[in-house]
C-alpha cells in the first residue's frame, strides 16, 4: 500500500524498539543457557524470514487478488513509498510467530524466534530500499549482485527471482531468472 514518507520509514524506529523489548522480555530472569537458546532461536528466525520472504513475494504478492494489485504498483513505481504499515506488520508477526511459538514452546524460544524474523524483515526492507533508491557502488559488490538479481525480477517477462535478501530459495524452487548468456548468482 502507498505510505507516507513517515510511515514508510517507521519500521526502522519501531522494530528495533520491539526487538529490544522482546529480548528483555525473553531474557529477564534468564538461566545460564537461556541466552544461547535465545540467540539460536533468533538465528533460526532469521533463516525462517528468508523462506517467508520468498513465499510472501511469490505467492501472496504475485498471485493473491487482494495483494497483487498493490504489489503491481511497486513494479510500476519502484521508487514510491510502498509497504505495510508498521503497526500491521508488527501485529501480524507477534500474532503469527510469537503467540504460537510461546504456546508450543517457551518464552525464551518464542521471543528469540520472533526477534530473528523481525531482524530479517527489517534487513529485507533495508536491502530492498537500497536496491531501488541508491546507485551501484564498487564498495558493496554483494548488494550490487542482489540488485542485479532483483532487477531481473522487475524487468523480465519471466516470473522469478522472488528472494530479495538471498537467492537460496529461488535455487531450491527453480525460480531463478538467469542473465542472458550467464550464470545465476
């Protein structure tokens, strides 16, 4: 959805606060091994985000009637401030990740996993923003490579390259769009 500039950048303020709060909540009264458990759950959450990013982009944003017109707007105007309102995305992640994980596991794992997913979400937003709003730089070959892959997603007649922060899931599911006459990243 089209956001105001304030709403578009709100994630970069709100998410660090929420992630810090989750860390404090999960580790208050922590036992000796809880910090390692929280960190491990956080790393698992980050990895889970990469899969969620792929599925959300491939299925929800490109195939679901309510969401695909909003995403089409991003394809037509890649510099526009298009995204999900922070309150909505935070609420969905807390409801879909934190609540069920806490129910089936414990608070340390639930807050760690949710924090990892949220870090992944913020990383995705930052990488995606940089891809569209900043020029290539020889100082950032990794980002330049991701940008090239993402631009093939935007400007190819073929559907693919749904991962933004990683090409891993595109390779797993066979949706890599290779450059003309070249190898995929």
